C-alpha cells in the first residue's frame, strides 16, 4: 500500500529542513536524521496535518517507540536512540510554533510533550565505559598483520597511521597524498577536501608512540609515490580495484578513487584485532588509547594543550571529558591516596 502523503505537511517539513541546513548550518547527516525522526512521528499519527496536533499524539508516539524493535539489532530501541528521535521532533515543533500558519494551532509548550521521562533521560545520557585497546594489544595486533600483498601492506599502514595520529576514520577515508608531509611529520587535513568532524581544518603532527608505526607508514607512502606512481591527488589509503581474471572478478590492484565511506576502514581494523585473538576494537577506540598515553607523556599544561589540539580538540576540557573519564573504582583509589 503506498504511503499516505499530506502535501501541506511535506511543504512545511521541507521548509524546516532548509532552515536546519541553511540557517542552523547543520550537516547533511543531521538534516537526514531530523527528516527520518519527523517521518516516524507523522506515520504514528496516520499522517494527520500538523495543524491538528494534540498532546496525545506525542504521548502515543513515545509509547510506540518504547515498544519498537530495531531492525538492525533485533532488540528494543535504546533509550539514547529514542532520545534522539524525540529531540528532533521537539526542535521541529518549537520551530513550527513560530510559523505564521501554525501559531494559532501549536504553542511552544506543546513541544515539551516530546520530552522523555526523567528516568529514561538519565539512562539515555548516562556516561558508560567505552572499551579500548591497550598499547600492548595494539602492538600485538599490528605485529600479527600480514604484509605479503599491496592490500595487506595498505592495511598495516592504515593501522600504523591511526596510532601516530588518532585520526577519525571518516577523515582517513578521504585523505590524499598531498595532505601528508613526511619531512615535517605532519598531516594537513584541509576541510575543503577531507571529511573532518564539524569541517574543521587543523594540523596533526605524528605522535612518538612507537617508531615501528611511523616507519611502516613512511614505507607505505614511499611505495605509493615511488613504486605505484601515485600523485598528490591520489588517495592515501586507496580501495582495492576489482577486475576480470580468467573470467572471474578478482582484486586487480589499488584504485585512484578514495573510499566513499569509512565502512571498509572499520572492517580492516576490527579484523586486525579479531585475527590476533582480541576484541573487535573500532578505529575510534584508538583515540582513547592515545589520550591515555598522551596524558602520561605530555606532563606540562602547555604540552597537554598542544596534544589536545593535535587530535582536533579546541578545548583541553573536551579531551578530558570525552576520552579520560574517571571510573568509580579509579575515583575511590585517587580519593584514598590523598588521605
């Protein structure tokens, strides 16, 4: 059965998404999540006009979300996922309450009915310990990685690059050779060309964690430039290129086109750990490993600030709060030590 469409709803929704994109400067993924969240709510009301809003609608919507099963996990939606869906709709209705044709139908206070219960909100936003590899686990996984083929050497270099930069996988997928300076030991992730978080441009100097990682990465760059004749605009970590061999598809070499997404990069890193008998740590977990190392290596306030900037943080507080939370066990230990 085709989905019901309320043209008036569609017009005002498009106007709101334009507002998010152009006025609030939200990125594409944020706008897409908002669109999907609003669609969920519309479907729960049978696609009634937003002008017929009633406080029972968000109450029913919340109940449905709490019963919904995720198609990806086969489990109920997490409280954090529900929080994001409700927040997106709350923001939409706050905006809607100020629009000329809706002012008399929707009040600003109506948006408050999209709030989660206080209990669910605490669960949704509770800080949890995120698993991350130790330096020893990283070195063990790296040492176990094969290097017989170009693809395998690329994978080892990718692992090494993560260790000396802590870069985000989305940025890595879009890096090109021109963004690397081996003489200075620095990466220039120009946000006009590289998918950095919040489109920030900042320099990242190679971290002196373990010389084996830098040696591996530099050998890879030399291989690309000298042996494969890759140029400045070619990808730093090229995807594999498929071709026909004896009538069958097979790996024919390395592509000159960067990865469209970071999915393959995540799989490479997870596979490196699982092949070494370790948990499937994701690339982003390296950042926590590196921060743990950094706070022990850089001991002055100025050096810590430089380290924080090096991993893309504008504030040292972000580094501490996001990647160096104090567990309750550690809290107790530190407090007892001061007695």
